[in-house]
C-alpha cells in the first residue's frame, strides 16, 4: 500500500488536539488488543510538551462546569497524595519544560506561539484539579485498599467511553471489568505490577481507536460527528509518588484526522490488519463497531488511491 496515492486529498479536519509528527501509532507495535505493553519512561519525559494546551485547558473548564463531579471527584483519603502530586508536577514542568513554563512568585505561566495561560499557586481544597489544569493530560490517583488498588481521585475531562462516577472508589478489577479478556489475561499481572512499581521507575503505554467525533469528552453517549474519521490515541503513564506511595496515572488523548496516516509508510496497512484482528467484543469495547463500514471504505479508498 502506498503511503499516499497520487491525488489523494488530505483534509485538515479538526486539529485542536492533533499529535505533532512523528505520530504515536500503537497499532504498529502491538496487534493484540489485550496487553500491558509497558515501556520504561525517563522521569524527564513524564509529561510531554503540548503546543495546544489552551485547547485542552478550555475543554477541562467547560467539561467541569457542565458535569461537575463526573469530571472531578476525590475521596478524602486522597488529599495528601494530591498535594504530593501537585508539588512533583510543578517541579517537573519548571525544570523539564522551561521553554513553555515559568514561575514568578506564586504564579505559574505557560506560553507557546502567542497563546498564554496563568495559574495562581495559592493552596486550594482540590490540589489535583488545580494541577491538572497545568497540563493536557487527565490525571488519576490510585491507592491501596482492601480490594487492591482503588481509584481515589481523578480529573477526567477526556474519557474514552467510560464514566468517572461509575469508577471512583472502585478497585482495578472492577474498573477494567468491561475490557474483553482482562480478567483472564491481565488481572493478576496488573495487580502484581502495581504492588512492585518503584518511585524511580515510571512507565508508559498507549492504545488507540477510530472515532467520528473530534471531541475529547467521550462518555459513551452520542457525540458530534463532523463527517470525518479520527485516530484517537491515548498515551498513558504510571509512576509512584515516593512519600505517600500512591500511583499516579496520566492520560494524554490526541485526535488526528485519519488522513494524516497517508504520510506514514505502513500505517494504513497496519491499521487495516489491527482492525481485522479485533473480535466482535473488542470492536464493541473500542466503540468501533458502528464505524466499521465507514472505516473499511476509507481503507479501501486509500488502498486504491481514491478517498
């Protein structure tokens, strides 16, 4: 398959949340859906820079105004871990992303290509929410409980077809119950990983889907369809907080028009193989099943040089 057939259009689509090149394409590394796929993460690369942070920031504010505790929720026992995360994240941004972030007194500033944001650093009763506004990622905190690690706090404005109010306070096995094959293939492995994750050994993984909406907030209900297909990718990181022992889970969602894959050698063929390899349950879990006819038409058109 040619990376891009002669004369193929490359529509811009909605690019508010698009990845820059080189694109992270999880389906080119792992064809099997149910896998941990963890990779070592250098602490300096914990959070990736984001040139479109102002778009993510406004999405978070809008989502919380509209949905309240369905976007931010925290149990009282998470408060110390929230504070530790805030301190760790502030230091990371000022140290490792100094070209975008700077601190003047009690104000943190971000700037990129004429866009700018400012946040007061005065203490709040919601340290996790305040800190989550500094970055594009959603942020979750997990802590040990009687049923294993439990989700005790989360700032979640870009869910991929799940709802915070159904997960807060729940253990990992219950959170992942809808994932096809999780109980049989990964439950024990994930529990062992969380028990042994070291503070100086963060990791990352990624996953993907294809969607018809350019919106970040996807709670499993009908979303705006602008007539295009988008590759939705999550870059996830896991690291342990050294003082409280809580585990921080970050989720950076990006949405690229599927036509961006024309320029990546082998990408369309790999996507076609990955889609063909999904079971019906996996396709439903990814919310991909209703889009399969459109996706197959897109891939067939790309292969023939007409799209």
